[in-house]
C-alpha cells in the first residue's frame, strides 16, 4: 500500500482508521507488521567502489499504516515528548550554528576563568551521510 492509497481513498477509510488506531492505543498494542520493513541499499558515491559495503547505506521502507499511526501518536503527544535544551540535532528551529555557539560560549567561559579545556571530537559522518532527495 502506498501513501496515495490513503490520501485518495473513500472518506470512510478515515473513520475506520480512527477506530483501529483508537483500539491500538486503548489496548497498548502495536501489530508486529508495523515493525517490519524492506531494507534497500543505496549507493552513496557512484564514482566510488561499488563492491565495498562502505559505499552503501541502507534505507528502510516501512508500511504506510505504521507511519500514519506514528504521525498520529506524535501529534497527540508532542507536548509530552520533550528533549534537553542542549540537544541541537533533529529539532525544529535548531541547527549546527546553535551547537557551535553553545560550544564556543562554554569554552570561552572556562578559558576566561583560567581553566584548561580538553576536547574530544568524534567523526560520525559515515553514520549521517547525505542523500540527494
């Protein structure tokens, strides 16, 4: 099933989905099929070596109904799903410049007060590579 099937379906489908999703929530149940997906390897660099796993990243195609249920839950509970204010990734109205500002301000504070600042950096670029959409 594709997203278009849900978008262009008969209006009665929404009523049935409301009922099904309400029952799933009420009984604290998530079908096993909601956690299953198809993993497709995507080539990162077409000029690179196509025979090494480092040049691929997997994307998972998830069932449309599980994505829809997740969106409903996220909308329903967004006020309760809070993260630390010092988390900058994966948040709206937040970016690398915010993280860099917080880092620089912290380092400047400790240096100004005569402390030594030690730094450890971790390159996780392979975990978060970019894909043209």
